């Protein structure tokens, strides 16, 4: 598989996890899971302003965090009993790739 195929496949399956990646990128520092939920939902409200929030329950938060961790899109470090999440290199690469795809699609519309 090519780089583009792999990143496209990740984007297809990440779902609302993309909002979590964006929130981590915006935070720019390690964030615990509860704070990640707040940042993600706040970022969603700023960008979309309508619709259901991407993280409505602790269950959803746990599922999305585990999915991102399993896909190596976030780095997790234990600090005491808390897990601190940061964007991994692959996570940054996925965000850059999505921005490139967005620019290409917007360029084609003009």
C-alpha cells in the first residue's frame, strides 16, 4: 500500500476521533482523558455550532481514545493513575494529509 492509501484508510475509519486529534493538535501539550473530552467538544462547537457533540459519554470517550491509541495516532504516557495523551508523529501526518486533501477538493471547486 502507498502512503496515500494508508492515510486515506485511516481517515475513513477514524470517525469522530478526528475531532480528538484536532483538539490535541490545538492543545499542543499532554492532556488527560477528561480534559480531552472537554477540548474535543469545545472545538466541535466552535467549528460546527450544530449537531450532536462527538463525545457524549465516558463510554464513547474510552472507545475513541482506545481506537486512536491502537492506531498509533496518539502517544500515551502514564502520570500517576492518569493517562496523558499527545499527538504522535503519525497523528500529525494524518492531520497534514487531511489538510492537503481538503485544499485539493477546495481547489477543484473554484
